[in-house]
């Protein structure tokens, strides 16, 4: 979920800390430890803030080069309408019985770890600290700034029939009685879900070297879908800026039947368009200032139909934690997530950047689907809407929670359900405890937090800290596994520094 054309530093800021976080219990770096290794001997990524390896040479006092970006406007023709999606799909063969055998060695084999390059014989003199002293080289770096120009294209997809206008009258939506806030007794990193060195070996099995998010929902009893954001394959480098030739897909989808999450989240397979290659399930134009990418924000199932809320990102901003979206929308799948259709009318346009429901978390419960939404970026307040399940694709049928009333046609008047800023909200309803659980990034505090409530509109409890970005630098997300409980909260986080997904486990005491 990043702009592959942005410098690595800008990307790190976008996905990571937005302000200096408040002091945390582990503000000092953790002691150095070797990088984790999976059962096949492949080295993974450690997301913790650790001291440097004492055997490594100290970092340079100054960078070797300082790039100054220079925007170069360029007229960019954009054929309209959008072309039909590429729905090429294959039925993948089962993974090898030996988990350490690469399923497609002709496509991708296990690379050897490169040896570090020695310093050249004519290396510059040291500054006295063991670090070569260099004056940074300042370079102007031209960056193409597309100016999209619509031009006639192909026929595009077939038009869909417009839903009939439906206005549900206003109804009372009082706050529920407060519940006790969740007391976090422990939080642990369970394991790396994606990338090189993960137990899932997603780089060698599905060409998923770098990715983020890991949104989850139950597709059917015993199966969970896991959808990821911007994804990069062979050639991608951890922490670096992505490029088009790095096998960029805006999103990919996996399936998991793993019931025992204590040792990590096992992915069984992914939706594929060729051998050992995860398919992009929701297409994007990949044209900055038009549509850079399409990012899933939540998923849910109603009967045999799967739904994804997503955002069409116009461009990433150079201001940390901000981006501009075209709209928030809903897509659906009738083949268990293999192929998807973007509904042409289930959209919330981002008019003048004021849309309140651009990043949505949608949860079915009872007779309704509830939609928790924030504006584009990670610095918005959470609004709430609901819609009868049968009308989830009809935006006119939605009611918005406004000062204790479910009101029709009141998107931008929605009352914030919790105070403060939130980014990328994840919500589930806990049947056993008859309460709602919410997780999101509070960028102003530099923490991923959780809250509880007896009703979707609240009262929501005070926020309890799950993860500090002091301990997990550039961490974001916090997406709940649907098989969590009121006592065991499993959730995924991403870190920009390593640009991969991790499973976390929090023990909670939420007893009344």
C-alpha cells in the first residue's frame, strides 16, 4: 500500500510514524539478536526496534548521496473507459509434501544469500570513528509528474443496471451501556506471515516478496480469506522504493484453514493467474494522478457471495500519512474470491477530498451490514453507517449515525464514534462476549490500539495500547483475525521498514 514511485524515505514516513510517539514501556531498543530463520533455514525480517549488530561497522555519519526530487510534468494519455479486468486464473497444484521444496523451481528458486561487498582498496579515509568520511553528493533527481489526459479507449466492461433509489426513514440509534475497557495483559509477535524467511515462503510459492495489510474474513465455515495490498515479486528489495518492473500487483488474496494460530498463520494457497504467481484480484490503472492503485480495506461474506470494500487511490502524498482517493467502493465475487466485479454504483465519491467513508471496515451483524469509515489518509475520525444486508450495493439505502439517530443521506454529517484520529480501522463482533472489538492505528500517539463496545455506535471504551511504533518502527495496520475471541486477539500488522506482514497475539481481560 504505497506509491512505488516515491523515494524510500517518503514511503517510510507515509507508512510509519506521523508524529513523535509518546514514551512507551520499551522506548529503548531491544537487545541485538540474529534475524529470525524459518524451518527451511531461510532468513526472515525482524520488525522489532533492536540495537545494531555489534559485529557490523558503524553507520556512515552522512549519506553518500542526497537526492533532490525535481517534478517533470508529462502529459499522459489515459484510455477511457477502464479496460475489462484480466480474469485469467489457474487451478494450482497442491504444495509439495516437503514444505522446503520450491513448487516451481523453473519459475523461482531459492536464491543464495549474497556476500557483503568488501570496501574498495582506494576507499576514502576514515573520519576517526571507523566510518569512511565522505561529503554527500547532491543530485537533482527528475521525477515524472503525470498530467492525465483522457482519450477514447476500448469498449470497457458492460454497464451495470442502476439500483432503484431507496430512502429508509430515520430511526433512533441510542448509545449502548458502557462496557469495561479491554485490559491488555500481554502482546507477542507470533510470526512473519509473508516474504522471504516466512514459514509460508510466499516469495517462492506465489511471487510475494513484499506486501502489506493482511485483511481477513471468514469466507465459509472453516476457511478465512487473507487479502494483501500493494504486492511486489522478484527483484523487490526490503525498504526500497518499488518500481513497475518489480512485478507490482495492487492486491492479492490467500486462503487459510489454520485453526491453531499460536505458531503463526499458515496460508494454504493463493488466487493465481499462472504457476506460482498470485493474481491481482482488483485491477488498477497504475497511473499517478488518475488511479495509482486500488487497496482493499475490509472483506465479508453474505451467503455464497464475498464482498470487498476498497479505495481507489488517486495519488500518495509526500505528507506523512496522507493520500488522495478517488472514491471508496465495494466489489463482489461469486466464485469464492477467484474473480471480482467492481460495482459501478456502490461508490462513495471523494468530492473535493471531503468524503468521510473512503477507508471502510464493513461488518455484517444481525439484519445489517455496518460500515465504519474514515477519510483518505490516517488522520481522520471514524464515522458509522448501516444498511440492510440485501441492499449492501445500494448506497441510497445506507443510514448514517448522526447524534443518536440512524439518518438517511447524511454521509458527511456522521458523528464520530470515538474521539481522536484513526487510520485503517478493523472491527469484529464477538458472539461469545456479545460485544464489538475495534483495532486501529492512532498515529497521533504512535500506537495501534483496541476498544470494546456493546453496540457499533458505542459507547466505545477508552483505547488500550496493543503495539507501539517505538517498539515496531513504521508499524501500521492492525487487522483482526475473525477467529479471535474476547480473550485472545490475533491481528496482523505491517511495517514499512521490512514491508511485510506479521501476526500478533494479544491476551485481553475484558470481563465486566
